[in-house]
């Protein structure tokens, strides 16, 4: 485990992600962000724990709840916010929006709106990394709901199979936040022990408290090291919770009680990590206030950048729609 001093910088990034998400919700309500918006508040320790354990040249995929992933891989907050605003300076030149962030240069391969649709892509990418002779690994984050798609089962079968010959450096991270939109795991899964489902494909899976950065970080180190060395897939089920609605339109939430949300908030990953750092003498109230202020300023600057950036020009409408690598007139 990296020393706690380096953990402090991940705490700082988690505070930034939380503040960023609050601002995106506000901008959505003000009509500044169109399309759809799914925020990550409550789940920060999962992405931060794993991304902090990744190597610079490793890669990762996730679904549509993706802002944190781009930010934690180091994308500038202004470019992420500009993408949500649909501006030409955005990470995907304003054409992807909230669900389709993408930053290949930083090893972030998206951002996908089709539930489970990214799992076969991550599988293929993992295979390619080993096929090209590298020891890089591919991380694939997915929701509990995505485990009920055909794409999940077909991909996992191939992952288990290719892993037998060390050709599948894929780490699967299930972010079990208890719900797929308004449907609980218990109402949608015949087997609610999600970690156990990986055994059907000969993939070891451990369960971890996804609200505790340090616990996630240790599980991430173990899984990544094992997969990097063996070329076999591993999986981690992180038990987590989303504090906000499923998406920005999920205002009334009849599928869960206020008491349940309040109880989960008592396990908020940010104060939990503050507690660890406090106990180690690495964080006091003044440092915490300074970190919050730094996040505040970074987010306000990101909003200004997004507001002031131009929209993509109309003539770029068909650019990047088709690949022109075939030499044809796209
Ligand atoms: C193939 C497909 N079916 C349905 C949807 C609609 N949909 C969007 S998000 C979602 C729930 C997914 O839940 P989960 O995988 O647990 O991720 P979470 O939102 O909890 O992060 C559904 C059903 C979709 N986007 N794609
Ligand atoms: Mg879920």
C-alpha cells in the first residue's frame, strides 16, 4: 500500500469530484447541460481506489456514470465540464456529452450509454494488450444491473476461457450500489450474491466495502497485481451507494426510503477517508478547509471555461461520424 501521504492527494481528488458533480446537477437544472446526466456522488472511493492503483499506461472502461473517471485519470475539469455543456472544447469535442466522455491519451476509453455494452469492448481491449506483448491491464467498471445483460455473460465466459492461457488481463469491478434505476438487486437477480456469480466463469472475485477508499485500494492492488502477472481476469464486487437519483430526472424516488439514504450517507466515503487521514495526523480542519476551497475554485473555473467556450461549428456535424480509414468518401 502506498504511504498515507500519497492517499492525501486522492482525498483531494475525491473532494473535487464531489464538488464537480454538485455543480453539474445545478447546471442541468439551469438548462445549461442538455441530454442526460448521471452523477457519481457516494461512489467516489471505488473509482479513486482503483484508479490510484492503476499504472499510467493501463486503461479503463466504464458506463455512463463517468465524470469521475475522466477527472481521476487527470482530464482537466474545464474540458470535462465543456463536454457536458456540448462545447467544442469538450473532451469529445462537444458531441459525446455526459455519457460519452473519452480520453484515450489518459487511458480512459469511455463512457458508454448501453448498459453492459462496454463489457465486450473492455474484453477485446484486454486481449489486445496481451496479444501485443505488453503487461498492461484493462479495468472494466460495471453496475450491478449490467450483470443481468447477455453481453456480461458472453464476455465473462470468454474472459474465463482466455484467462486459462494467460491472455486476458481484465479486472472487472462491479459497483453494487443496490439499484439499477429504480429496481433493487433483490427484485432483479435470482442470485443476489453477485461476487458468487463470477465462479461460473472461473474468475475469482472478492467483495470489498466500496465506501472505504483504503479497503478499495488494497483490493485493487491485489487484483491488478494478480491479473498483470498471470494474464488471468479477476473481479471485485464493491458494495457502494449512490446518494443522488439514478439520473437527473429521477427526482421522486419511490423505490427507496429517506431513512435508507440517510443511513448510507453516514458511510459517506469522503468523511470516512478524512477520519483515516485525521487519525494518521495528515489532515486537520484548516487543511480540509483549504482542500475544499481549492475544489471550489477549480469547479468555478471549469464552469467559466464551459460557459465561455464556443459550440461546435455546424460544418463539423459530419466530422468523426465515420472512420475514413477505408479511403472511401464517408
Ligand atoms: C441495454 C440497455 N437497457 C436499458 C437501459 C436503460 N438503463 C439505463 S441505466 C439502467 C440501470 C443500470 O444499472 P446499473 O448497471 O446497476 O448501474 P448504475 O446506474 O446503478 O450505476 C438502465 C436499465 C440502457 N441504457 N441500456
Ligand atoms: Mg446499480
